[in-house]
């Protein structure tokens, strides 16, 4: 029993960041990584789509290079997510088992919100949540912005837009995110953080979540 408890104590934490485009996930992930490393923890930053073959197909589609249906996108994300979890060299499972904290930019919540707002949401949900090789995170941090705030940031910070970066789509997706969160409130720890404040205030809230 003592050996089992020791092994569990060494396991890393799996933290996911979500938000509509322009919410500031990259900045907050970088700050959290620094804070965790300062505590002496080992950290691995990752993102979806991954750098795998399936991830490359997804990035081409998101950038508008290749046109794909919402069903294709949903299925590709599941394929990429399974690889992300089980890759024996640098997969999520391997890292967590080695005691590394994993911080992931987007996960299955995005599939349920983005593709789930365009096609049969139950099908997208079943593929992700009923797959034994897709693990649930320990914490999901949702950085919340209104679609108007999101578009202002995107317009100021980027030269090109991805296929989902329109006010109409962001409105639909944000609404869908909250529907997804409500449906998962019994199984997943999801915390909504107001992302319309200063970087420092947001970071402080995230650190407090990890300590609670």
C-alpha cells in the first residue's frame, strides 16, 4: 500500500487550457509553466493539433489550405488526440507517469464546442469521452472572453485568420462551450476565468485554482 501511495504522489498533473480564439491561452500557459518550474516541478507544454501527421492535416484544414467537412475534422481530432495520449516517447500518459506536469493548449472540450456546434454533438462527444485512450484532465481552465473582445484581439494581433475566427462562429462556439461544461460538471473539474482583465490578475487566479 505504501508503494502505491508513493507512485501516485509522483504522478504529474494534467492541466488543459481552453477558450475561444484570442483569449490569451499562450500567455497564461507560459506564465504557469514558469511558476511551476520555479516550484521545482517538471513541466511539459503541449498543444492540439499535435506535431504528428494527423496534426499537420488538421493545421492545413484550420488554415484553409485544405477543405474538410466538420465530420472529417472531428474524426481527425480524435485520431490526433489518441496519438497525443499514447505516444510512447512523449505522450501525455508517458509524461504523467514520469511525474511531469502536462499543460495542454486545447483538448476534447474544443472538439465538443467547435465541431459539436456544426454536426451531431452526441457523436462528437461519444468519440471523445468513450474512448479508453483519451484521458480526462485534472483541471480545465477556460479563459472567457466575449466574441467581440476576441475579434478585437485577433484583428490587432494577426495578419491571417483561421476558419473559425469570425464573430458569428465565435458566438456559436462560446455558447456551445458553456453547454459542454454544464454537461460535464459531474465528471470534469472545469473553472471559468474572466480573461478580459490584466495578465497578472488572470495568472493569480490560475495559481489559486491549482492550490485549491
